[in-house]
């Protein structure tokens, strides 16, 4: 590891690590818009020939959709290089004896569609319950649906959340409520705490490490409380990318190993003005 007080070119990081995990929202894109320079950074990783995994808490994305969106931006990716919380949910459900469980999904239909072959999706009415309640960023959230989810959890349903990110970065600098805002409401109304699957929690981080390794991996993300903390918990290093929710004026806790202005930094040498990462 270089001297923590030293300024270095971000391209040097490509030589230091054996594999790379990259967050999506706030790092590769915001909403529907690719972040400037993100494809250049991904291409720089690809050119090393080392493993790359796009690692997102957004279970609403299907891996094929991620592949298609990046292909339109000029970057070629395989579906096996995308890990979402919906994929982690499938693994968790099957590993905990809940295959075939009646499931109320308080999340986008794209999440329900990815789970329909491992659970029985149930659309609850008043007085009905389910074996499992799964929370995601439900963009069609209603008071009725919130109440049905809380009632099912109070009645004893297994209680999962894809993540606990309170907000989500979107285009034009916007910020919208995230899954964490919804699960907090269900927790408050049910008196129970959800099992969280996404970063920084063990189910997502272990699934990622099993794909690209436990040692000498660099995680690049925009959230300290999910990306950087998740990296630390699994034994990876973490690089904070300043194109999403965290800025350098924030209290950096947990402290990242590096700070990058954008993914483009990976494609630039040590003399590239304004695009140097800081070791902290």
C-alpha cells in the first residue's frame, strides 16, 4: 500500500489489486444518465484482464438490463458480472428453506418477476398474511400496501429487506427516497427488524466475494455506510467515488482507502490535473 499522505495517479490502483467491485447508482449512472467518464473507468479495468463485478443494492435492476444499458453506452459486460440484491435474495430464500413460500413483495414488479420461480408471489388483501415479506424501493407504495406488509410481519412472516439505503441518487443531482425509508416504516409499524441482504451486510458481501475473491479486491462506491463499510467487513479495500451521495465535506466514517473524483480517474495517469485520487 502506498504512503497514505501521497498523491498518486488512479491508474496505479489497477496494478495494485487483483479484482474490482463497482457500485452502479451514483458511480456508473444517476437515474437514467451515465456519469461522465464512467465508461472510460470501466474500460480501464477491463483492459487489465482482471475480474470485474458490478455490485448494486438496487434489486429492481435485472442483470440483462444492466448489460443492455452499458452496451448502449459503449461498454460490453456479461450478465455474470452483475450482482444485484434480487439475486442475493434468491440465494438467501433457497438457503433458508423458504423456496415456495407465499411472499408479499413491497418492491417494484421487476423484483417480483425475478423471484417468481422460487417463491409464490401473493397479492394480499385485508386479513390475509404471507410466509415472507420482502421490501424493496416500491415506487408504487401506498398506505394500503404499507399496512398489509406490516400486518403480515406482525403475524410472523419472515421479514427481508433488499437493503437499507435511505435515499437514491438520480439525474440532475436529485435524491429520492430509497428502500431504507420504506423498510423503516414497516419496522416501525410492525415492531420487528428486517434481515437486510444488501451492502454492507454479509449476504451481499459474501456472495460478491465468492465470485471475485476475498483478498486484494478494491470496492469503488459512493456510499460510506454501504460500499466502504461493506468492503471493510469482507476484507476488501474501499475507494470512495465523489459522483454520488458523499462529498469530501462529509465526516468520512468509515474512512475509505482512496478518494476518486470519478471512475474516469482510473483511466488517467499521475499527471492528469484535477482527477487524482487521495489516499486517506
